[in-house]
């Protein structure tokens, strides 16, 4: 048998491209994005595309009823782990209202966190510290520590900022709603 390069490519192209197409379709449907949006609202919407991420889906619903810039505290872990944390908190999958209450506790009406006090959308006031003594790359709001975004990201944050909680206290890396 005498195969030339064109024939070989014609045979191998579907074998290679078809699985690659399926993988890319799954990644797109799962809500993953190769470019993280600078706008916090768009970031939440990208995050909410995941099938399982109750936290981001709840945040996206809450944001539909709010205007202006927002700060979103997001646990620095995957959607499966965040959903498992929410289930552990309630002992069952949280209802739509319970998940939205958690989202409001972790959303702030501001373009970015500043040193001092900040109130979440559910009205809880928490102290904010930026550049902690043990690490100038960490900040803290209430008992949650988060990574500080790059200076360029902070300067560009006119419409909001996403902070990734990196060092949870009390076994949880999100705030619970006010009782």
C-alpha cells in the first residue's frame, strides 16, 4: 500500500479533530473560559455557566437585581467543592433562596475593597484589612483571607473586582448569611 501525505491527513484528521471538538465543547459548556473577564459581573456570569456551581448561579441571579460595581468573594476551589461545602453547611442541597442569601453575604456594592469597613449586600458589616503583616499579597475581610489582585487589575476595577478566598478560617471559605 502506498499512502501519500494527503491521504494520511485525510484519514487522521477526523480521528484527531473529532475528540478535540468534543473536549472543547465540554469545556465551553462547563463554563470554563481561557480568558478571565476583568469585569466582575461578566466573571460571575462565566462562572455561572457551570452545571453544578450553585454559588455562582445564585450570585448571577442576585446581580440581576442590583446595579453598579460589585465585589465578589469567591472560594479559590472548583465548583464541585464549593457545592459540597454548601451542602455540608445546610445538610442538604440549599434551596434557591438559601443559595442567594449566601451570595448576598459575599457580594459588596463597591468597585473594590478598601481598608476600613464594608457592608455586604445582606447588610453585614465587616472589617477589611489590606496587605497583612505576614504577607503583603493577602488581604482580610472579616475572618476570610483573600489574595490581592495585581495593581493593574485594581486600577482597572471600575465595574467591580473578584477576590479569591485563599486561606479560610473556621473550615469555610465564604460568609454565611445573617440569621
